[in-house]
């Protein structure tokens, strides 16, 4: 079993499912800014473990790499900082991530209406 499969399995054992296709809420540690956090060894056996964003680790598992492109952020379509649903996480430049965050604040749609929100983001960004 690859370490990515192990990490994803471990993460999915620590989530609360909110319904079909909805957010998977991280039940582990939380940062002061509201993001889910997890301690993981990204390097070899002798490397110290690091605390990283749970959504970032899920993005790493999706891509099969421990190094995400420096110019991209793991971004939530759902805007739920504790969500680790890989269908809600994408990699975007910081400028696009900020535009999406600002645009979402002006949407006349609750964050949980993913169909409309994802259509909006895919159409305009």
C-alpha cells in the first residue's frame, strides 16, 4: 500500500460525513485560522514529522506527490475550511483563490448549494 493510500485511509477514518457528495468534515486538530491540521511524515523514516493542512494532504494524495507546486494553493470549492472531500479541493493560484473567496461572499447562494457554486466557479474562473 502506498503512503498516499495510507494517508487518505487514515484521514477518512477521522471525518464526519455530512451526506451524499457533501463535505467530509475533518474531526482532527484545527488551526487558529480554522483549517483542519494533521501531523505527518512527508520524508523518510529519519525526517521529522510536519503539521500541515488536512486539505493540502488530501491534494497531495490526489496527485501522488508530497510537493505541491509552489505557485498553487489547495482551494475549497465548498469554502469549508474543515472539508477534506477530494471532490471539493482543487489547486489554484493565490490570486484566483482570493477572487473566488471574494466572489463567494457576494453570491446569493448558500455555500452548501454546491451545484450552483461549482457552476459559478467553473464558468467565471
